[in-house]
C-alpha cells in the first residue's frame, strides 16, 4: 500500500466521460500541462453521489509509477454554485 507522501496530486479538467465512472482528464498543472490521464472516481465521491460533468475542475491523485492513470479525489466548486448553507 502506497504512503500518502508517494502520491502526486495535480489539478485538471474533465474532457470526456467514459463508462464505469471513468473520465479522461486534461491536466492543467504547470509540470504536467496538457497531459491527459484516465481517472476513476474515489470511493468517497461514489458514496456521497458527487456528480462529475464535462468541464469540471478536479484534483487527481496519481502514482509516481504510472502517470497515465489516476483517481479523482476532489471536484472544485464553480464560482456561481451556491452551497445549501447560503440559501
């Protein structure tokens, strides 16, 4: 099992939705600019039914051993989205 320090976290944008909660993500991080990875939803995001759509900004965890695959661990809120506490 990999340690938390071994994982690489990068920011990206969803460019394609695939079956089985997999997505093609274009990385926007300065070190991995315009690199595309195949990413799947983390278990916690599935548990709480967090929806991912095309164009969403996400945070992806990758292993340093395979930079072509990753796990989506966070979906960034859009500026115009309101949270339930603000209503």
